[in-house]
């Protein structure tokens, strides 16, 4: 492959220099090899100490030595970014073996870590890998390059979320092209020269330690003692609204159990509809595979068995009940109408896959008898 590589000397470009239709700075030389600088974790672990981040909320942590990031009274949110932020990341010419930088987020047991990319543009040869675990060999949420911005990502404590950034930098010089239409002056033909645009290669992501599973707009009461438990009380919440999977708008976290409780009062009835539904699983197996994530709707005034709720998706007792209706895949559950006093929507994700989750709408019909102020209480 022929490429232009950087030359230390950069004489001024004469406006009419031309080489076979491609215009170049004099002093750039043609070679048959890309100048590649590759970066991996092995070298960093050997030559650097593990760093515990101590930046205050809002500060930017740059890619470098491996960093562990925990929440504290001073750290609730901040940014991570590629080296040389806010310019393009660059290689280190003295390195002749691979290296990688690593950010590891360590949420507490009652926290979730959410990662949202605000800028993302990597060369096609470079990658950013995100794993919900302490090892680069754990479950992979995604491996990203190019210009497509990754979805928002979440991990539920105490599971760490690890970001590996692998750099392969191709150092090459700017190329100039002739642009048409050309101009004529004094009977001579002149080409218009323009510098080919240089992209800004970098990434920047905001991290946030949360306790609300990313459901900031919900009208439900959050029962924190049960983890991901949200209660829609017909006397407190608006008559219509939405309910969503954790981190909706991005990927829902691995190994998470959520329950949405809808309570009606007096002559109220309830209707549930799903507008978005993307839950990892095999619908043709009735969502009973060990690796399937599931959504289940149950109704009745009986007390819910919290032991069943605590069971992980892989060993969910509902998968062994032939009468239970489980939903997964990309086909939304049918509209659900109920006159029961309590309806449960139970969502469970496993250790293997993730997806964009679901969004549904609820509607309470009738009058609850009394409306109560919207206050957050344990349920």
C-alpha cells in the first residue's frame, strides 16, 4: 500500500506542484508501509502502577496508566477521554509494542455506573472495548471504532465496568487534491488546491454513579430497599405515563432484576401497552432458554414471592412454569388490560447478552377515591 508519511522538514507548498493529480507537501516521502503504533494493556501493566482516580466531580481523566474510579463525596460524575484531549490522540514513536489504557469503574452495592459518550471518532484500526467485569476476557458489551457513537451503557454494583482503549495510529501527512471547476487566467489553466480535512480523532465519555437505574423521569416511587423496584400508585402518579427498562435509551445492564408494581384503588382499572421492545432472547423457545432475558406480567392481590424475584434470570422459576407468559425478542407483548388491584411487570436480564430494552405506557381509568401527594416512601 502506498502512503504519505511525515517528513521533519516541511517546505512551503508551491501552489502548482503536482504529482499525478495528487498534490503533496515537498519533503513528504512515499513509502510502501504504514507507520503503525500499536498500544496494549500488557505493556502498561508492566511499566505503570495502577492508579486510583482522585479527581473531583466534573473533571476529565485522560487515558494513560490503568485507573480505578470509585464514587466518593467528591466523585459522583466526571469524564474520561482519549490521550491529548481535546486534540487528536497521538502515538509515541519510541514504543515498538502494543499498549492499551484502561478505566475500571467500581460502583458500590447500591449504585449503578452509567457511561455516556459525548464525542466518539476513532480510526477504523483503533478500538474501544467495554466489559461489565474486571477482566478484558469477561462478557463483552461492545467493541467500537469509527464515527458511530456507542449507546449509553450501565453496570449494576458491585459488578465493575471496564473500558479498554486500544490504539493503532497511522501517521501520515496531509494530502492535497485538485478541486473542480478549474479556473483559466491569461490563457493558462490553474487548479484550485485545497487541504483535505483532518478529522479530530478522540473520544470523550461522561460517567455517572447513580442510584436510580437511569430512570430519572419516572413518576413512580423508587423502593430502594428492594433495588430495582418502582411503584406506580394510582392515587399518586399521573393517570397516564411511561415505564422503562433500566438505562433506557442505551443498553440495559447485565444480571439485573427489576419489578414495576402497579396498584389500583376504588374503581380504577389499568392498561399497559409497549411502544418499544428489544429484549435479548429466543422467542421461538418461549423465552425459556437459560440465556434468555425475560419480561413477565402477573396480576393478583396475593403477595408476590420475593424469593422468586431474587432468582437470577438463568434460574428463574417462571421458566419452569408452563403457564407463565414470558416475553423476549423484538415482538412487543400484546396490550394488557386488568381490573386487579395489583399488577407486576417483572424484568430480568442474565449474564450473557444485553439489548436496548423496552418502553411501555400505562393508563389508569376510573377514580381512585382520593388523590395523595407525590411523596417518596418505602413500599
